[in-house]
């Protein structure tokens, strides 16, 4: 079975531009979460979607938005990019919305560089 | 808010040495605790977990015990191998106001290098 797939793997954008990152969860998983991992830091929670509804949001500005599609894939959008948005963006999928009683599987991430 | 503090790296060991990576946490409720591992060029993988006090999580020779009295979840392995070289993250998940756990709070990670 395919794991969590993210695209693209690498991306370079200019300050002020907009970017869309994509995630396909493991087949049968209905929950997708997004995390930002700045170099040298642990991942920070951005969003969780379950059954196409937002279930949680981390402490990120409104420039960050996401959505989940009927096939449970998800997009993360970031507008008006700043240099500080440069990071590895991780997607995690799980069968249930909660972390307990189910395992979150992570993709390899999208490396975003803002110049 | 919730937070996780783990020992600063990098940690460099010789093969077959004993490993300890310290992790302490702050949470308002009764969190579940996790260790994730990130091998070079790969995503995060769940290594082990514990959901209540005094539980011991174990996998691939690694162990960690949930210590509520010391708010700790230290990772240990008796004999490390070169293939254990990776970044290790301690994480917690606490119940939100709605009573469900939906996000992970991670520490900064500890880079482990094991030399032959």
C-alpha cells in the first residue's frame, strides 16, 4: 500500500507569492493534519481536517489555509510568503481524528524555500 | 500551554553503547506520550507510545516509561547500532476542550549519530 504522498518534494518561491502544497493520505484514512518543521526545530501543528471539516488549527496567521476534498486528499495554501515560511511542511494521515487509538503516518514532506 | 523539552543534541555514541535521550513535558491534562524517529530523507515514523502513567512503550529495542510524578518520558536503548542514527522527537497529545486528542506537540529533536 502507498504511504502518505506529498507534492511537490521541493519548491522555491519569492517573497509575496502564494504556494499550494498537496497531500494524499493512506487509502482509508479520513484525517489529514499539516505540520511546519523549521530547520532545527520540531514540527508545529498547523491544521487538522477530518471528513472534510476543520477540526483544529494551530497558532498560525490567516495567510495559512487548507481544505480537504471528498477523496480525503488535502491542500495547504500559504499566501503572501515571508522568508520565515521557509520550512519542511509535513502531512500526516490517520484513520480517526484523534491521535489516541490510531497512529498518525507522516509523509516525507515538501521543502519550501522562500527567497 | 502544552510543551515538550528534550535534551539538546547532537549525541554521538559508539556501536553497542547505552542510549538515553531525556524528555520532559508540561501539559494541563493527562497527555499521551510518543517518540518519533526521522531517518535522513524520510518522514517521521512512530517509534513507541504510552497512553497513561507507568505505561512502558517499547519497539525495536527502544523503551520509554511514562512517569507522571516527574513529567518525563525518557528514551533508552541498551545497545545502539549504526542504523539507529537519526533524529528522535518526543511528542505529546493532550485532550482539547472538546475532550478529544487531535494534535501532536513535539520537542525540538535530538540528533543521534552512532559510529561503528
